[in-house]
């Protein structure tokens, strides 16, 4: 949250309201859950959004042109494209984004405009790994080191599938949501990344 807080301070200095980011994050999370979209995609969206706040020289101009919600949805569009959401959800990206922004009545043209302006501000470097990607990259190295250190029976190495906390899979998700599997400690580390 320190990085996100620093990003948002830059945006505040550029003329944005300090309480806007937490509201926008809550709004995105609830809409991603409502649509049955994967947690990795919300993490990637927030990472792109925060990087945009840090790198954009005139965030106020970007938001005046497209609006806060359209800009957040534009970063979601980029993250969903990169994450292969179209193939997994069996829906077009326009349909997914319009469903996410349904309550905000965001126009598709504004989202596309904000996406082009946003990726231009990011100098087209949008494929950088998220904290979650880095976490999953470190898991095999940690497994190897723990086994090498003589702890092959450690419960954290047991491979299991993530729980959906007793909630049924979202019916709109086609194919059904795939819960990640891996060592217990890896799933826990990924959970902590998502909370951050």
C-alpha cells in the first residue's frame, strides 16, 4: 500500500481528491467479483492503474478527458486483454467492460480513448510483472531450497487447490472459474499479495 499511497499522492498533487482511490478500488473489486472475473486480473488492473498515476505527467488532464472510472476501466481492459480473459470468459472485451461499468454508465468510446492515452503515458510498457506474478515465480525456487535444506515433509510444501471460501463458483464465468493449485505456502503468499 506504500507504493499505491505514493502514487495516489502524486495524483492528489495533480488535482485529484485523496479519498477517490479507495472508493475506486472498492468499486472495481465488487464489480470484478460480480462478473466472476479472476483475482489475478484485478491485481493486474490495480498495478497498471497505480503505475499510470506514477508515470502520467498530467493525470488531471487524462481524467478530465475520460473520467476516473473510464480510466480505471481502461486499465482493466488492458489487464484483461493481457490475461486472456476473452478466451476464458467466452465474451468479448467490450461486453465485459460494459458489464463492469454498467452502474457508472461509462461510454465504450471513453474507455478506448483512456486506454490509448494510458498506455501512451506508460510508454507502451504494460506487460511488466505484477507482484502476484513475481510471487508465483519465486515459489519453485523456495520449494527447491526447502527440500534441499532437508525439510521435504514441511506442510507448506503440500500441493492443494485454493478454496473459494465456501462460495459457489460464479455462474456467469464460462468455463467455470479455475482455482489455482500449488504448494500451500505459495497459495498463502498469493493471497497476501492480493490483500496488499
